[in-house]
C-alpha cells in the first residue's frame, strides 16, 4: 500500500488496483488552430501541465499501473454527437467541421489525437468518449472492474469540464479518486482553483487532491 499526503487527508492506495486516467490531452484542446482556440480560449494556459503529465504517466508505467487516455471524439458520421452539442455556441467552425487540424473532434483526425509529448504507449488503453464524462456511453466502468481497479489518479483537461465530470461520475460509482492538481488545468485558472476546493470540501465529498510531487514522494 502507498500513501499520498493529500487534501483533505491522506490518500492510501494499492498500485495494483489503481489506474492513472489522463483526460483529453488532445491537440484540439491544447494547440493553436484546435477547438479550444476556436472557442476563443488562450490554449497556452494548458501547455504548462504537459511536462508534469508526462512524469505522471512515466511513473505509472514504471510501477505497472493501468494507464488510460481518454479522447473526446465523435465517429465520422457524428452519429454519437447530439445535435444540441454540435449547435452549442453557434460557431462558424464547430464539431465535425473542417478546421486547421482537420475535422473538429472527429475520430482519426489530427486534432483529435494526443499532443506529441503524451502519446499512448504499448500497454496503455485509449478510450474514445462522445461526451464530457469518461463513463458516459463508454466501456470504462467495465474495463476498470475487469482489472480490479478501485482507485483513480486523474489528470488532464479541462479541470472544470471533462476532468470534474469524470471525477464525479467515478465517485458515484464507488471509485476513490485523487485529482493530481498540477497535472490538470483550465483555460480559466480561477475555475481550476474552484474545482480543487469543491473536490476536497466536506471531508472529500468528491475525492482527494494533491500535487504530483506528493504522488512521486509516495513511491520514493
């Protein structure tokens, strides 16, 4: 068993029953010309976490932990994209349309794939999801149960949207989740800070939070 110095109190886990879930570290969200930029966001706000995410993934692989990359992307026919989602924002170039990184958030397009520093490695799991939460319309719960996973270390983007949604979904399904605070980010730093406080409030109503250094220290 390992113990991380976390908020609101220590987070204890067995690496054999723990997965690192890296959420949506895709070009469409992190690079100029992608969907995040089309929404008017400063994508450079997210670049700072890439080195920490790479360290977390390397640590997980070295310890033999399950590594899961989620990818928000729709099938080319957009059959799994609700019309309301596509229409949201009244964008000139939105989901399914062709942009600088290919068709926006469509499976197989350059923008839907992961940034070069965080590419999936042999043995990792890539999970395509059509919504914000990683459990919605996916086999994630079955994958975790099949591997005996009970604990999740969570990173990725953005903190207040796909990361928080996934963490709340996992909490409702009985998983003990730790948000690795410097492995997740928002286009709006205040939103990131608010989510961290929501997670750990009321004795950890959603889960735990700790920086990567505390995770690494647990294995030192």
